[in-house]
């Protein structure tokens, strides 16, 4: 498979403390997060991608309790992914200065209300590798939109997690032929050098 490194990006959906540190959201995905080594795999993939010139784009969900936008913000009274709190901060070891950050997002699909499409177009990105939480919701919805918009898109299986193996497996089956491991992404990068 031929992929242009300069036109590729890792899109990290919600690599934020809300999912990866203490609390309810973390407990919901902890089993899959740990059994599949998601954080270690992602940190390694991000480091190697940066070394090889692949763009890193973060698609956080940040809710401003003073200006609740979207049903999730209203439903939770702005108490999740809360702006200016530890919950909305990036997971340690994934963000670095120079990475691109999606702004305006307020829905599960990282394209909704955000500048993600504009960031991809401005950086001439054709291929996206999606990582993040949860696989069957935010990651899957973002991937479906990316495919509809004509981006070559891959779900990086071992850099995603959800509530259980069944949901993970079902989501991956739905993207048959578009699911890769972090090792396969690194192999693609190696072939491109």
C-alpha cells in the first residue's frame, strides 16, 4: 500500500485525562486500555511518527461549563472534559508543542463543529490514522466522516479502547480492510523512507 508520509496524519481522539486518569470514565475503559497496552502503543507510535514527519493532530473534547454547546455538555452540566481542569488536559506523553489541535469540537464526531477538516486540508493530508476513545463511538463516528469526505482512513486498533472486547471487535469488523495495528503503521512508515 503506497502512502505519502508528507500527506499523512495521526488523529488522536480524546487522549485526555478524563479517559486515562482516575475516575468513572477511566474505569469504563480500563480493562481494554490495560489489556491492549493502548497508552504505551500510542506513545511509541506518536514518537516514531513525529521522527518520520507524520503530522500529529489532537481532537480533544473540551466542554466550557459557562457556554454549554451540544447535548453532552448539557446532559453532564459541563462536568466532563471540563475546560481548564485536569479532565480536559492531554494524556501525558502524547502531546508535544508543534502538534495541531482541533478547536470547536462539541460532538462525538470530531468533525462536528470543529476545524478538523480545515486542518487536514491546510496541511494537504490525504491519509489519516485514527487512535483514541471510545472505539465504537467518537473514533468510529470520526472515521466514518473522514471516509465520506474522501480521506484515506485507518483505525489503529491497538491505539483505541472502548468498554469491552465485544464492542471493540464489532467496530473493527465494521471497518474491515481499514484496521491496522501500530506495528503496521510503523512498517508503512519504514517502507516510505
